[in-house]
C-alpha cells in the first residue's frame, strides 16, 4: 500500500509539509498519491540509524545477507500487480518492460545473494610467517575486504526498478554489508515506496537490524545534498545526468572527510560502421539500429547516440534508410513531460549546429508525451570542430557522422569525452584493419561490442558498466555485474592474529573450503 | 652523475631560472648541487610526452614491462656508493638504512616484475554466450584490466628510495602500463636524479618509448599543482602530509575531468596495551616500543604516536619506564631542519594541551638537527574532549593515554580519525575479551596487529597500507604490496569479440595457462 511517507528504517515518517505527486505521462495526468519530502531532521535520523545498524549488519554472515537479499526478491514478487500497475502509471513504460525490469531486479538480488553466500568474493589473501627471515622475521599477514559503512543510493529516472530502490547499487551495497539509504526518485515515488516496503518486510523477516534500509523522498536537490554531506554516510551511488552526478561528486569531495561517489552519468555510445558492413548488410544494420535507438523510447544510458561512418553513396543511402526505419516505429511515451521537453530542446540544440541536417524530424504527434525517433546527420569535418554535437540527447535520437576517411573517424573518437560503450559493425574482412579504431575506442570507453548493439547490459561478472569521465566518476569500478560490490568495500589486514580470532575466511583450516590467495598461489587448501 | 636538471623523458632539461639545493642535516650545511625547478612549459612537455608514450607503453607485453622493471632494479644497484652517499648526505639517515631501503626498493620493483610477467593480475573474466537463452540470446563477454594513462607520483620526504622516484607508486604504475612523471622531493633531489637516471637507462636498454618516465623538480606547490591539473595526467600517487595530500585531492576533484588521487597521509597509529600485558611483560613492551617510537627518528607513517592504556599503578610505572627507555636512546638526526622545527613545534602543541604531562622532554641536544624521543601522557577524560591531541607529531613522539576503563578506551578509538594501523598488545587470557576493541579499531584503520609494532610494513599481497580518511584519500586501495597496482587500472569488457582480436589473456585456448574466472568458476582451462 502506498502511504506517501518516508521509511526511516522500519518506521513510516512524514513530518515535513512539502509534498509532490507523480505523473502518468501516457494519460497526461497527475497520479493520486502525494509523497511527503523528508525534512533535514528525517535525513539525520535515517543516517544515524544506518550508522547504528552498520555495527551489527557488517558482522552478519554472508548466508544471512543472502537470505535477506532473496527475501527482498520474494517480497518484490509478492507485490505483484500493484507494483506493475504503479510502475506503468508512473513511467509511461509498457507492462512488458515493467515485467522485464522486475525480472532483472530479482536476478540482480539473487546474483548478489549467491555471490556472498560464501566468502570467496572478499579476495582473501594469506602470507604466512617466516620467523627465520633475516634481518627481521616475517609476520603472518592476512587480508580480507570489509564494508565501508552507510551508502546513499540515488534512484534513477530511467530504471525505476533495476537501478532504483532495490536495484544494482542497493543490492551490491547490502550484499557487502553496508546499510543503504535510498533517495527515492520523484518521478516514480510510488514504485519506490512499494519496493521499499518489500525491503523493510524482508529485513524484518530475516532479522536484520532496524536502519539497514531507509527510503527518503525529495524532489529538489536539498535532501540529496544533505544525505551526501552527512558525516555518517560513507559512500554514494548515483545513476543520472552529468550535472546531477557532478554536483554530488563535488559535495562529497568538499566534505571534511571526502567519500567515494560512484556516479554513472552521460554517454552517447559511439557506433562505428565500416563501409564494408554497410555495403554487405546496410539494410539489416539499419533495421537493428532503428530498434536499438528507439528501445525504451531511447531512454537508456547505452543508447547509440552517435554513429560514425565513412562517407560514400552507400552510406548516404544507409542514413536515409536508418532514418526511415527509425521514424516508421510508432511514437512512444517518454518517462515524464520534463524528459520530453528536454529531449525536444536538446535534439533541436544539436540539430541546429552548423552543418547538421535533420534526416528524420520530430513530427507533431497526437499524444503530448510521446515522441518518434529523430535521426540527424553531419560531416566529420563539421563534427570535429563543434563539441556541442557531443551533447547527450536523452531519448530516441542519433547523430550520424559521415567521415571523409578512417583518419578523421579515429580523430573524432579521440576527441570524445569518456563513454560507457563503443561498438563496431564490421565484416570479417575488416577485422585485421580495425586496430586504430579499437585502440581509440579503448581509450574512451568501458566496453566494446562487435556486431551488436550497446543497449542491453548483461548482469554478469565480465560486464563493465562505467568508463572514463563523464561516463562514470570513477572508471575503476563497474555499476553492473557482481564486481559492482567492490565499490563499497576496502581491504583490511590482520597481522600476527591468533587463528581463533580470525574471520572464518582467513582461518587456517579454511572451513568454507573457498579459493584463497595463499603465499602467492590460489588454493582451496587448509594451511 | 648529478646534473641538477629535470628529465623530460630521456632529455635533460633546465630551462628555468629558479633553483634549490638540498641540505645535509648531519653536518648542518647545504649540499653542493643546485637543482633547476621545472617551468610550466617543461611540465607541459613531460605530460604530453607521457601521453604519447602511453599509446605504445599500454600495449607492451607484461614480459617486456617486467624486463624494464628488473632493469631499473639493476641500474639502481649499479649506482652503488654514489647513491648511498647521496642518500645519506641528503637525509641524515645512516648508511644501514640507505642500504635497507634500497633493498626494499629493488624488492618492490622485482615483485611487480614478477606480478606482470603473466597476465593473471588483470582479473580476466569470461562469460560465454548462450544463444538459446530467451527472451534474448546472451552475448559472449570478456573482461580484463587496462591502465588509466600517465600517472604523477609525488616523492615522499621520509622514504627517499622506497616511496620516491622508483618507489612503490612508480613501480606499480609502470607495471600496470602507465607512464610515470615523478615530482621529485626537494629535500632529496640528488638521490631522486640518480634514481631517475637509472630508470631512463633501463627504459633505453629495454626499448621503452621515450616519455615512459620523467623526473620533475619543484620546491613549492606550483609545479605539483600544474602536474595534477594537466589534462593528459590520469591519476596521482602521493605520500606525505594531510595538508599536501588534501590540496592535491582538491585540485584533482576540481578538474573538468576529475582524476583519482591516492594520497597516503597522516596517521598516529593507536596502540592498545591491556593491563594484563603490562602486568606480565611491561618492561619488555617498553623496550620494544622505545625502539619502535625512535626507529628512523620516528619518521615513519606507521610510527606509534598514540598508546592507549587502562590507568593503574602498573600502567603509571610502565609509562615512566617507556619514557626512560625511549629517551635513553641517543638523539638521532632528522631529515631536514624544517622537519626538526615542525617536530618541536607540534610536540609542544600537543604537550601544552590541558592535562598533558611531559614524561620525557626534549633536552638541549649537542647537534642542531638531532632529537631524542618525547613521551607525554594524559588521562582518557582529557584526551576525549580535546581533538588537538589527535595531531600527528612527525618524529619520535608518543602520547600515552591513561583511560579509566575499557569503555572510555573504546570511545576514544571511535572518535579518532582514520588511521593506517591499530595495534593490540595483549595476553592470551585477554583474547576472548578483545571484541569491542577490535571492532572499534576495524572501523578506523586499514591493518590491525597483535603483539607487534606498527612500524615495518611488509611488501606482500596481504598488506593493506591505507585506511579511512585521512590515513588515505581512498581506503579502497593499498599503497603497499602488489595489489597497489589496482589503483592505476580500470575494467574493460569485450562483447562478442572475435577470438583472434582478443588479448591473449582472454583467448579461448588460454595460451598463458593463467587462472581466469570463467562462467562463474576459477579455471586454468581452455574454453
């Protein structure tokens, strides 16, 4: 049931007077419930409670935290239609997407549960003593990973489930032993509250300390800023715009004690299509990319916003074909009137730059928050001298660049900001000549894809979702996949520690039979 | 041979007009050579050259980089007496320490050479495709780690070899494939130049690209700031004061594209001594700690600057004994007159706080830059209310706190800033009652030690040298040990990539027979 209140731990709280409502973009009307924004006192209460909860939560066994994560998944499923209906009413996204995203959220929670059900993820490392060493004996040292403390997670506008209340950041932080305070997204506060209620139920059922999770509402930047500046908060996860992520990064860096911020921000995800690929299967690629550009109304961080080609007659036909196929897809609903407004504004801004031709424009559509795709094109020379064309147009937009040759194309990649992904569409005969393009992409992105689309981010250990700034604020970590847990932990060493006081993962007899790094070798053995 | 010039890659350069000389604190005279500080043009040249070198260096094989690191070690050894004599003349440290630190430096270089001589360190991860998966096929994704780009390393005042020009930061960055620009320390510029010449020789002998290493002099903050702000620089390593490290952290966070800074800064390294340990072997502990406090004239980041005890008659005797034993050790030379000046000033500042009793004072010593130890004592109640006593007094100083009980002792730990280490001196009969103390320490430090001293940092995979701020600016990494390489790399994924274009570490047939994480399991097998 939606109450419109904040969860401060397991307590529903609404002491403030400011409230907001969510919006149904499909029906173009406000939704029913009002959500009370947290006061600074409520923020403080949530942070202090998380700090208290951390003392117990950090020492829970991995098995217990796995139970907790699996219980969250179960409780989310139990929300059933209420969740799906609230999701669709707050996002304009179709039911199929709601179900798919719920599935992904459940999968993430269960993946992290599996990860921490034994202690291998802590990179346990042992170097035995050598008392005979000269000039000084070598002590016994053993290392594991421990959680940082309370983590603030900012819910994302475009993934109301998978990157919001119980999404990847929350799942990875809870898995590591960090309590989580979610700053709910004001566009889908109802979805957020429902999921929060599921987390609270799961926490109670599995005996987690009160304060292990809180859900805080706020529509402006005041509540978020107060959370990031709170001395009891030890790390931040964010998915959203560059301006939003950078503002949080700056606040965290300005603290008396700076804390890490992992912000996954803007990306236009360059796609290189070789002349051979266009010649051999231009139509197929146009169909595939029309689908990728418009998937989820283009509201994905991995949306292909920049397509790099070599100019020739085939390429010009391809661009026309891509534009026709993209606009042939029926207009789709965007997340919110503000998102639609920014899409139109930013698309117009890029398309009004010198040399840019709108190949397929936004037409007057019947319904107010819906949009078709927009494909624009420009020459490599014009693109190279105007960085305003690098701007992300969040939505179903792509700018196709016609480069005069590979040298120009590579130079364009080298001058891009950091990106989440880089894609190459190429024929087998191209493979041996991709060196310069791959090298340039590698320098600018976190993941390269061959003959595929950047949309669709697998949740698996090998995934990198992150990249050089501003794709993310710290390229040394990934926001997706089980390695995302590494954002919330730090190494901790025990020197000359008696076996009986060591955590089980570091004990001599290796009771959990996990793989450890012992005296320079990986081993499952006792020592 | 010392020239007093900067190395911009393999070119000696001194286009500026500002110079400084180093100082022999033992003889209390300036040394002979003048060192020309880099101009902003020289800084720019070094950064651009590093950027150029990175394009080639990042793709060198691990075997080649191992050769380079081993050649650096060889060339440092070949400097022989000239290096040892320059070191002692610039630091006031004895020859034995110079030899020991050289040995540690060589060991670090060779350890990183061994680490990267195969590709296992890159945490190679493979998730195979599943084309039958519904609703969408699963692509093949493979992940490795790649270097960030040019790294600036700030040489440390207190480790002229092991944490300076070819020290741990440089060795780990070069091992990862990042070019390094060292900002030489103005207190030991001669030692720095000699080691730089060894690195340059090694780079030439092993065919490394010009610009893989530069050595830049500067005595104020201008040169360092210009390096950190340079757009071609991608990460920073620093060991030194909180004010210095924080200034660099702020500069890096303020950049248009922020970069990671790993700064290892202040720590007072709390040591808890139980009443039982004092009763059973107080005299032995006093002897051990008198040695630890005065080792290297106390100029270690892991110097035990804070000793926490429970007040009783034994403890009072112990404090007196510790002070007597510490001051019985002959006065030793400090690194520089400025270091001595700050030691006296900061020791006086802490000792002048309300309730602090100087148990063993600084006496008038015969030689100007020498100092004996200083041991002060204070009650737990006085310490708890005055955070000025938390200040690091860099040198042979320790403040002993007499707590009224364990509760007060734990509260003191909980109120400390982040620390590198926490030590417990305890009897076996204490072990089962250490829970609260260990828990409090774990929250505040990166490494705990039982019945040992915090000084002496092992170079091994299980070491954590870092901790919550301000022990380090990012507690998620260690500055010492082979895992220090993780500071300079980021994950990078290949999706649907043809086997022939993958790096060897990710190829199907696993040509290097390394351990990889394949479909959720660690394996040395082909796939």
